C-alpha cells in the first residue's frame, strides 16, 4: 500500500502495455475486477489464483499482448513482495518471539488490567495513531495485529470493536500526516509548507480517527461479529514458562523500530542534507528493513533469553513463525501484481485525461482525482502523486494554509474505498480471517469514512483560514 520505492514509482511511469482507447480500458478494468470477485465469491477460488487470473483477464480485455501483461503482473508481484514481504516476515518473527516468550501475554495482561471494556477501543486508536506516525501502514499492521488479536481473545471482545480503531489510527496517519511518502511527495509537488501541513493534518486527523475508529467500530462489530481467528492468534505461552519478560523490556522492544524510524524522519526534516553524516546514518538505521531487523535481534535477547530460551529454541521459534504467513505473502504479492497491471495498462492516465475539463473547486478536484485513481489502481501513493501533479498549477496562487489543505485533500482522496486491487485489503482480510464481503463491510467502509470525513473537515478549515 505505502511502501513504494523510488524505483517502483519510476516503473509506474513506463509506456502503457496497450494502445486501447479510454472506453475499452474502462471496460477492461471493470471486467478484470469482476473476474476476481466472481472467482473468489462464486467459485471459492484462492485469492492468489483469482488475482493472477484477473490480471491476465484485464490485459486481454484491454488488448495488451499476453507477454506484456505477464511482465507487468510479475514485476508488480516482485516489487510488492520485495517492499512488503520481508517486512511481513520480520514482523512475523518478532510476533512469534513476543508470543512464545510470554512478552505478548505481559502486554495484554497489563492493557486489560489498566483499561476497562469501554476504554479499550480508545486505547487501541491512541496506540495505533502514535505507532502509525512514523511507520509504513504494512509495518504498523504487522506490529499491532498480534496485540489486537490477543486483546480481542483474552478480553472476549468482538474483533471489529478492537481492530477497526487500530486500523483507523494507522490509515489516517498514512494518508494525511508526513513523513509518510504520499503526503511528502504531495507537499513537494504543490510547494506546500511541511510544518503547516503537519499541524493542519493533525487537526483533521483527530476528529477523523475518532469517527472512523471507536465510533464506527460499534456498527462494524454488529455487521461482522467475528472472533479473532485461532490460526493467527499467538498462543498463550506463559503457563509453560518459568519466567517471562518484563512489561518495560517488551514494550521497548516493540517500540524500537518506531523510535528508529521516527528519528530518521525528524533528522530528514531538521537536517535536510543528504550529504550530512548524521542523516546518512539515520537513513540506514531508520529504514523499515533495518529497524525491524534490529528489533528482531534485540528481541532475541530481551524476549527470548529473558524467558530462558536456548539457542535451539530461538531457532525453532523463528522457523515456526514463517510458515503461517506464506499464504498472506502470496496474496499480497498478487494484489501488487494486479495493481501494476492496471497502472501499466494506462488506467491512471485515463483518469487524468477525464479529469482535465472538470470545473470545480481545487480542494474538491484534488480529492476527486485521487479517489478515481485510488479506485482504479488500488495504490494510495500512486493516487496521491498523480493527483498532486495534476492540481499543482492551481497551488501556485494559493496561500500557505490553502496549499497545505490541498495536500490533505489529495491525501484524503487517496484513502477512499480500498477494495480487491489494494494489497492492504488482502492483508487485513487474511490477518482478521474475514471473507471478501466482510472485509468490504468493515475495512473498505472504514477507509471511505476516513476519506469523506477528513474532506469535510478540510473544507470547513478552508472556510475559516
């Protein structure tokens, strides 16, 4: 969803794999999505196979050569697994260490002891918002989901009552708040002030995350009343252990990658000199890969050794952590392949072509363009970059505050209705053990609420400022 590298973004701008007109391309997009939904819902096909077949169908309907369609799909799959797959694997190892050492039990027991039933969704949204500030969305999910599942299980909560606030906190940070890549690129494209954008982004984010998180979770829990999936829940390990890690050491281990990435973001903002030695060091240690790897290595001592694990037991824990995520990795990768096929087919350009003649206010125009590209490509970052590039000329005569609001409007549009072409959709579906319909009724609706509610607050701010 967010962890697109510079190389991936450059790849998005290649020549389209088909010369189809906009009408044919539009039909191809609808047909490709219809094939995926039909295969999964009607024929109960595994999502990895359905996404692969849907991508090939999209290319065929668009009139692209099969070889080019295959190349686009495999490139997208490869880049997504390269960007997200290693992070998911490292997160799974850290999660297994947390579970087997009793560290996760320590956190859950402490949270349950401190927060009452009614306060739990609010506690979750607060934790997710803080953790989500410097993290890519996928990294935040990987770190938070084990805790969400354990809290839901131990506290006997509906999974949606706990999970939706956590997802809302992560998603709002990802779409609206720098230093996430989408907002940063939009700030650069529109010439907006980073500090003003950050301040206004927080103003918009607070009421948005409350409405889309704890408030909406009440309804989501009624619509989809499910328990945490047993296969994804780390089993309670404390009973068979003589001792378990302390709460402080466990929390510090989980927050280590957050702190490292936050330090990188702050140094990038304050120093802003790629040749500076401090910035070069923080760019390395604050990258998601190194930050999570550091947490895993530290966790082997603060969690594994603290629980009395031998070297052999640590090795077994790591090995067992990787098997359950194989299916998740393939599905997320195939979602990235479908997204890349859409982009390479020229869908983003088709949306931009349609939007050139729209005569509406700049903030609403930026939001609508981002919505259209998000729906078509599934990528929030691609939607943000494309929409910001299109409305950039409109920002030339804007005040500092309105340019910042335009960045936020584009970011809000990029979150609209995540569905089957978004890798994040499949990530949430698999972790929470939902089917496609349940994921749409909860995750997709939550994303839409975030997008619409944040736009409403952005428009209100534009009247005041």
